[in-house]
């Protein structure tokens, strides 16, 4: 790399972990013209800075190449696979089972930029804005398990079946309990969760609420949304396709989890050499 480094550039240790998940073909393949590490660096810069694709700095590969390779990674589930492995490494290092038995579900509204307006941008009458709603499920450490994007007017309880199916697919069916807010009440949501072997437990607000209240269990997913808010590309729904928005959420969690996993693996390597 001959250019001046950006703070978002991936380090050698993190790249050694990420490269096998992103190499969709052999390294010397004749079709490859761009350095995958530089493409990954460009994508990391874009999600953190929030810039449009066409405004990528000139010292990165052309934006068309970065976009096309990013779509290949998203469509192939590369970031989901990476996040799954990172999640297992961090959980085991903390003395937990590799796969969770409980999750926290929540939906957050994402205002739509002009590019995302259209049939999939619904109007949320409560928040009074048009856009999308991002439904996520995280484990008790706040690490991402599943993402589902809908128009903003879609209720949370209607997404329970899809979220539960995605959670069980990601964990191998180990999840038995899900903590949710009052948007997930009702028999429909309860039956949809039970159909996937998950019990919904609604965490309600205190009746005499005054000021900020830290809710048990639910604060975990709120912290996860706080982590996501540090990446400006996710501040609004700039994407034309919901699958791209979902994939960028997994990319961001891969970026967030790589440092911790790299430290754990480095410590294990030192321990094994002693």
C-alpha cells in the first residue's frame, strides 16, 4: 500500500482473520484485478464516513469495483459468516457457550434518503417520518444474530416469525428465550415464536415512569443500536435494496468485533508457544 493510511484501514492481524471469508476465488485468479484488502478498506471507510459510493477517495479502488465486490460479499453471506465466527470466539473466551440460548429483539426506525424512497419506504405515523425499520436480534453480549428490514409502518410483532427463523438458523436452534418490548405483545407474535421453539418474554416499562429508565435485558439491544449509530452510512437508509442495508449491518458488526477477536487469538497464539 503506497497511499497514506486512513484510521479505518484494517490491520495485518485483522486482515489475516477476515481474508478467508472474503476470498470468493483463489488469490491468483486471472479475473481479479483489484487488491481485496484495499476494497475492504474502502468499504470500511464508506460505512464509517457515510459518503456516497461515487465520493470514495481517489486513492481507493474505483467506486464501481468497490460496489460490485461489496454486492458479491453481501449476496454470498460473507459478513454473516464472519460475524458468526467472531461471535463464537468472543463468547467462548468469556466462558460462555459458543451459541446463545437467549436473545434480545428490537426494531429501530431508519429515515429514508432520496435513493431509498419508493415502495419499500413506509410512513411511520408515530414518529412522523418516512423510511425503513430495521429489526434485529442480538445475543446477551449485544452481538448481531439476525437483521430484517421492512417499511417503517410495519409493526414489530409481524416480524417475529422471520426473526426467529433467522436466529435459529444462525445458532443451530439453540435459542429458547427472547426478551422483547411491548411492541411484540399479542397471540400472533407469541405463536410465531413458539413455532420456532422460542419463548417471548415482554419487558414492560414501569407504570410510574419518570425520566430515563434502564430496562432489564432490553438495554443490551439499545447499546447495540448505539454502536451502529457510530457508522454514518447507517444513520439513514441510503440503499435501494433492503438486502444491502442488512448486509452493511453485518459488516459493521464485523468491524466492531474484529479487534476483540484479534486480541483473543493473539493471546492464544502466545500461550501455545510458551
